[in-house]
């Protein structure tokens, strides 16, 4: 039997490394591409001896290969504000030129491609929860725009490769996701709280902590990826045509909402030895407002919904951060 | 005296060719770059003998030069739906990669750059008229997205080059503009009506013709370009900071509104020999909704407002189309 070959861009990142493991378990030969800007060799170190796995340190913007792939998973892009705001032009280039490069590769190989988009394409949404048909509310010239607009433009390219070349691209708009292998300094609330609690530092709650967030555990998301990629393309085309959407983009996220204060308290409950205290700080001006996915389409198309409760996912994530 | 050097991308296009003439009149040495996808050599033929003018047939995506420029005007991009929808991926590449290429050139030369954005970044706006602070309402995956999202992403790049490298970029969001040198087949309403009237074909009004449009005559726009570029960068930075905008983008357009029926009737009045009749056709599904610029900022910053009435601009445009 010939193994299927998958390419995972951003393969040494938080989500990419989980996906590589899952694809190996599913019987794929896996190539991980990562420039290690936010990814880390440590995330895939245990896979390097696996003869079905190979790691390439390289950039999605100019990666070129003669190899053939059956499936391409395009995850490469700095995704946390602290990282993408440090290199905004590079971030836009990664999204736009990187995605175009992978679309060209998918076209040449006749591969299926899963493109990772983001809830950030909805910006500061004026409707709640967000459905896929919502067009978003995004500033073109702000400090978050490099990520938001880069990702929006990448979606446009995917849609046009489908229309122009019949390339088999599937898009997921990923909402807040957490889990082991998260970058400890990515500045997001779950990793911040855990690191602060483990280091006995004050846990900083912005505002009064009553603002809510939705948190999706990484394994749930990876399950959605795989289900989406296993579907026949005809089924996908038909589904989105019925729904009146111009291209196959679905939300994947956990619609359960928690207040920031609840998250902080649960983190402290699970790290009982911590001497940290909750302190309040003023809300930063560009704090992302509430985003909550409507996952009706994913449920219907993939028979999928998130399974891992926050308490359980948090326990696994804390266990990971304890080992670092 | 050393002449200032200007580069005009899209220099053989409708607006580009007017701008080249104006810059020559203002004493610049002008290089026009155009891939002739929608531009035409005919638009600059009369300039080719001018020793201050040079024409390069080339693409803004990969244009490279050792020359130094004082001012770069980035106009290159297919701008009419019929042209950009024929080559959507090329359109996105022109906007995004082309703009990045020009930003790199501006950075290397220490040049001022005027970047032409568009009212299309507002998409199907939910507020009227549109102010610069409005974030827009744009579909990422529709058939117009290649232009809208490409142009949005180009704005993001301009804003980030200003923030990251202090590049002197000024952006104009151009609303509907018309005049001599328009592409006769660009599918826009003014050129359509004039061509139909001159050819004694029925004048097709979509819907009942009561929808309104704003039309800016090309000379008014070029005047705004030049005034904007003449301002000291410090004045611009200060102005947009005061206004709370993240980057210097201003609307340029004519806020006067005409119904489509009024436009058709005025066109026929100015072409009295025409045997054309008005006929109504159903509105296409992606018909752009009403857009009307708020030009308060341009008035305040540039001391500018449109001067050419529709009747006069239309007469000049009809005279041009009669010669073709």
C-alpha cells in the first residue's frame, strides 16, 4: 500500500505539531515545513526519528519542491498579536504570498488543501455569534491589520483558485484555540494565566474580568481538520452552493463562553500550590471584543462539535506547561 | 536646475496618462510603467517624443530598476469589474505584490509615494456617505473580492511601511472617476452610455434608473493628487494623528449625486444625432450599491474640492470618444 503524503506548513508550531502527530497516526507520510519564527523544533523533536516524518526548516513564502503531496495543510503564520505586530509586513507576506505559493503547489500536485483562516477576519464583529456569511468589520490601516487583512486576502486567493483552476481548497476559520505546545510567551490569556500562576506572579485580569471568551481545545480542532479533508470535494461544493456561500469556509471553535475571571479562577484551582493573586488592570485600547463562533455549518457538514470541556483541556495544558 | 523624477505605475492607463501630462507640465521628468493589460500605448503616444518622458512596458509586480525617483505614483491595477474579474488572481497580485514592490522602491529611494486606493475598500457600505474612519463591508470570498481585498491589503502594507520604515506614503481612496482616455469597454456606466449613444444602440438602464451614482471628472482627481504630494510629510502626519486615523488615507470623489436615468438623458442630450433609446434591464445581483464620498478631510487638508460639473466633464468625454 502506498502511503498518502501530507505537507503541513507551520508544522513545528502549536497546532501544526498536533496535526503532524495526528496525520502520522492516521497513516500519512508527513513533511513539516516551518521557519521557526514562532514554531519550535522542540514541538516535533520526538517525531524526528519516525521514518514517516520529515522536517524542513524553511519559509512558506519561498518554499519550493519537486515532491508530490496528496494533502496540504496551510497553517504557517504568526497568529498572536505580540508576534505578528513585531513583524507586520512579514506577517502579511506570509499570509498572502505564502498562501499563494501553497495554492500553486496544490494546483501542480492536484492536492487537496486545507487553508487555516481565522475568526480575526470578522474583526470587531457587529453581529453575535458570527456566521460564515458575515462579512466582518475590519480596519485596513490599524496595528492588527497585518494579520486580519492578510488573512482576508488569503481567503480571497483560495476562493479564486477554486473558481479559476478548480483547485480543491477547504478553509477553516479558527476561533481561539489552546492546548499543549502553545507558545508560553504568545501573550494570549490562557498561556498568560498558566505561566503567571506557575511562576507565582500576579494574574492580570484586564478590566473587571467580566468580558467573555470562547476557548477551543486543540484536539477538537484537529478532529475538524481531518473530517473536513476526508469529505469528497463534490459534497463540499454542493453544501456551500446550497448555503449560498461563495467558497467553502467554515467556522471551527467552541461556542461555550467563559468570563476571563472564571478562567483565572479555574486556573488557580488547578494550580493549588500557586501563590498568585488576581489583580485588575485597565483594558488595552485594541483589546479584541467578544467573538463567538456559530458552528452550525461545521456540525451539519462534518458531524462535528467540540468535545473537550475547558476544565479537562486546561488540566492537559497546565500539565504541559509544568514540564517546561 | 535638476528636474524632479516621477514614476507613474499604470502610466498608460486612463488616470495614469492624465497624471503623466500633468507632471510633465509641472516640470517633472516622468517615467510611465504599464503592462498594457488595460492601459494603451495610444494614451501616451503624443508624449513619446518628449525627452522628459519615458515609457516602460513592464509589470509593477516584478519591475526593478537602479534609477532614483523623487515621487512614485502607484496607479497600476485593473479597476473595472469586467477586467479584474477576467483575471482575479493577477489582480490581487498586482495590488498586493505590486504595491509592496513600489513601497520597497520608495524606501530605497527615500521617495514620496502616492498610493491609489479605492472606494471599493468600503465594499457595500452600511453608512452613507462614507468617511475615512469607516471600516467597510466587504465579502472576502466573492467575485469582486480580488479587487476589494487586494486593495484593502495594499492599504495595510502602506500603513505598515509608514510605521516600520517611516516611508512617506500618502493614500487616496478614489471614488467613481470618468473622462477622456477611459477604456471604451471597461463596462462602466459613463463609457457604456456614451458608446451606446454613439453607436445608436439601446442605452441599457439597469433597474428603473433611479439609483444614484457620484461621478468625479479626472482633472479634479489629478489636482487632488498633486496637492497631496506637495504637502510636507510632517503636516500630513500631524493631520491624521489629530483625526485619530492610523494612516494617511483620504477620500477623493465628487459628492454630487445623479440618478442613472439623469446620466442617460444628459448623454443623449449631448449626442443629439443618436438614434438610441433608453431600455430597462433587471439589476445584476452584484451591482455595486450607492457610494458617496465624504470629502471633508480632503477639503480641510488639501483645500480641494471637485470643480468640473458633470455636464462639462461629459462634453469633454464625449468629444474624446467621438475621435475614436
